[in-house]
C-alpha cells in the first residue's frame, strides 16, 4: 500500500480566522511573499516552508491520527464540538518568532497555564478515537532519540509532545541549517507585526493519502 492509498488522518488544530492579520502573515510566509524580499529570496522562503505548508498554518492540539476501527468521522466531529461547547475564549497573550530546534515558529511570549491545560484536555478527550500507532508511524517519531518520559508519552498517546512536553507553536519554516535559521529569524521577526493570541475556536482537519491537510470544520467556542 502506498502513502497515497493510506487511510485518512485527522488532527485537531488551532487555526487563525480566515482574513485575520495572523492568518495573512502565515499565508505570506508559506507563499514566499514577505515584504521587501527579492524574487529569489521569495522562492527560497517558499521552499523552506514546503514541509509546514502540508500541515497548514496551525498549532497542534491533537496530533494527526488514523481513526480506530469502527470510528466514523461524524463521531470525531461530535467530540470536537463537545470540547468547544460552553468554553470561553482563551487569551494567550502576544506572539513572537522563536527558534524551536531546527524550525522557526510563532509562540506565545508568556503562555498561560490554561493553554497547556486545554491542550491536555484535547489530547485525552480525543484519544479514544485514535488507532494504535503502526510500526512505520512509531519509527517516524524516532523513539530512539527521545528521553524515557517522551518515549512513554509516544507509546501511550501516539505523540511525544503532550502534557508537560507540550509547547504551543505555529510552525513557519524548517528544517533549517543554523545560518538559514539566523537569517530567516531576523526577516520574520521584522515582518511580523505582532498579534495577541485569543483562542476562540478549534479546527478539525483531514489528510487524504499524502496530500495537504484540509479543513473539515472550524468550531467556535460557545461560552
């Protein structure tokens, strides 16, 4: 079975509202259209955003997963709607461009504890819908390079960066060589006008085969 024939994967993300300044910034980075760039720099920027672009401009709340046998998309959507029901918007404060390993991402400058708690709730609430990791999926996460705690998180929850290992981030570029990271960190920091993050919705997405993730529904909080 090829990747294109593989079962669909689903993810729960935070995505900024369409047409918002935050969404426009992500689109400009992914499209290589930052102000002031020469055409060849724009092409280089778009190439470096190719990996993140498959997943879309987002922050992960429940990492991509296959559905467990017998689980339907409608049931997963209903569980996502239950997460959003009666929930008040969560204010996470100003965002900044940061270096995360070999990636560049937007992160909250001072993330509130409520942000991590909400992400943990999403992980736990949707886990019953998740299929067990295949060996190929496990190998992709490179468990041999994880510390014992993150390896245990991977085995239990299908993803190592959850609970105390979670860090809210919206990936922009990567992976980058050190000199590329320094160069583009300066460019992105200069271009980013700043934004106070308010999480007031969650977005359920689906990936078919090896194509990009596509939005199924963006679910506003109703609190």
